C-alpha cells in the first residue's frame, strides 16, 4: 500500500541530512507507528509522505503509484486540531468533500455518518470553541475519514490530551481501523501508545534520522478489552524500545557536546 524508497531530506542551509536512506513498506490494513527521540525526523517523514514537504531524494508510492504532493488518497490528522473556528463540527467534517466538489446534501450526509462513527452525532451544530479537546480531535479524525483515504497519516494526534481522554480515543481509533481496514502511518513519542495501537513499531535513530529497528506487535486486538500491559510481550517490547531510545539520546547528547 505504502512504499518508501531511499528517502532523504536536507533542509536549505544545512549540510547534514535530517532523514537519510529511509525505506519502509506498509501493507494494506496495517497500522505502523514511527517512534524516536525528538529531532529524529519522524514528523519530517510523515510530512513528506503527506506531500506537504518535498523530499531531497527518494520516491514514495501509494497503492503502486508515485505519490507527489497532497492527494485525496491521503488524509492527515495533526496534534493541533486545525479545525475552522467559524464552521460547525458538521461543516468542518464536510470541508474536504466540499473542496472536492461533492454536492451539499451528499457531503453533509457523509459528514453526519462520520461524526456518528466517532460518537459525536449530537454535536454536529457545535463550534470548535464549544467542544473539549478530545471532541475536537474526534472531529478532526472524522474529517480525515470522510474523504475515504487509502492512507491515514497521524502526527501525535493525542499528544495534547489528558491521559484518560487519550486512552479513550486510542480505543476508538483502534475500533475504526478494524471496521474500515485502514492503513495508518502514526507518529508518537509514547512507547505505550505505540504498543497499544500498532501492528508494527518502527524505531528511528538520530543524526541522521533513519530506521534502527522494527518490532511486530502480535498482542490480541482490541487491546482495550483486556490488560494488555500485563502480557509478557508488552513488557519485552517496551523494555527493548526503551533501551534503544535511551541509547539514541546518549548518542545525540555526545554529538552536541
């Protein structure tokens, strides 16, 4: 579904690449999470895949076709909700369909369906300022899903939320992914979140950003239905990723000292 070949990114005025020789294949319906220290290039990779940032070299394919720039095949959910404050929840969800030229009644009906899928069927007339952070992020997810993308890109979408709201939305996201067989590339700093959501975790190193390890996660889904943190696999993966990230932080500190 998603194929990334030898992706490099060096920003103007810098000689050292932020991302170098990044290669990744994501299967249809797979949930893959990028995790790594701050500055390792996770968000840079995601923005290049989204078409919001041009790579210095390398190629990106979605569904077997070269992917250049934003397209309706890809939808992005950011940490900050990016909702239009003068639009209601319903018309925010319908916004992408409006841009695509979908007739008004059709796009509003689609928006209602997707609001209901995230538990906000009674909030369609609310403005962003009248909703909690968790509700606003659910509107953002519904807006992304409304265009029926082949690939969902999520950049720390729950990072600004409190712990209880975050775990609730993680559970909702896992349910939506299962129902729709979504292909997801997700960015987080949280090892726990990565294990909760992912089929595979990709660990990135620093200076330059690159893949240093991958961990398949075979814990039974939905993981919110049982204490997955009590499973030996959870403890093993968490410890191994923690050790790798700690080593990368030490390496980054030595590089600037």
